[in-house]
């Protein structure tokens, strides 16, 4: 039986994983949905995910606030690993990290005999972190960016959080994460994707926000390693 996985990137249920849900899957606010969201802007039965001719299809069930895939309002759309599904105030990532990585790997050219670093398009890198989708595995990638070596979003490869934090430390750490998460969310909420989700366009202001988040992370790392006296 074919199953699907969704990760909640934004909304009340942020961070929750709905793993290996057997198709068909209904998404909504009401009990009885396989993927139930605690979001007042989500309809009781908002959308349905099913399989047709080998494709995973999402259909909006005449919801009040609509459904968007990769920023585009849809009535029915094919889903591929790495696609973003916006429902109410919630943002869902379609696919497991393994499925997203497999889709990306199918597009990454092999390292040449000359020892060059493999390259990948910007949209493929973003898909690996769950922001936008990439092309079908049959398409040929246009390389222009280096793959970041040693980086992965797989659970077993993510550095663990410190344990036994005091309530104050836990609250401060959560505040930092929420602040950085808000910055990235603001930067990507106006990204424009083409119809099949293979390319994205981002404005200069949004790009600067992403760089600001990168700068803040670097500052936090230095302050932890070299605390001010």
C-alpha cells in the first residue's frame, strides 16, 4: 500500500510529522481526517490526497480559504517530494527526507574524474531543506551551485540538542529558534515558483533576510564558543 508523509513547517502544529499515512488521506480540522490540523483557518475537510495512475494528487475540497502548492492556488495538482502545501495558516512539506533526497540525487551529476565538486541548482538545494520542489527525475539538471558537503536533514545526522536544560535555558533557546524560524519564513513566503515547481524566484529583500539569519547563526556560534566576560 502506498503511503505519504507530511511535516508541518509552519502553524500551530509546527514540527509535527505525519508519517506513512495510507492513501487516500484527507486533511482538515475535523476529527476523522488522517491528517488533522489544529488551525482555525483550515476547513473541516479541507483537501484530499490520493493516487491516480501512479501520481500523488492533491485536491482542494472546496475549502473556505483554499489550498496552495509552492505558492500557487490550486484546485487539483500533482505532488512531488519537496513540495510545499499551504493550508490555512499551516505550511506542510510533502515527502520524507529520504524521498526528497532521492529526488535530488537523481538530478545531481556525478563527480567527474578530475575531482570537481558536484554541483546542483539552487531549487534542488532548497528542496533538500524542504522549501520548494525540484524537477522530475527524468529531467536533466543545470548545474551552477556546489553541493554543501556534509549537510543533511536526516534525523540520524542532525546534531542532538543539549539535554537537561533548565526551564530558563529551554525558554531562551526556544525563543532564539522561533526568532530565526520567523526570519526564514518571512524570507520564503513570497517566493514565486513556476508551474511544475522546478525553479523559484526570490526578491533581493528576501535574499538579504536569509543572509541576515545566516549572520545571526554565525554570531550565536561565536558567542557560545567565546562568551563575553
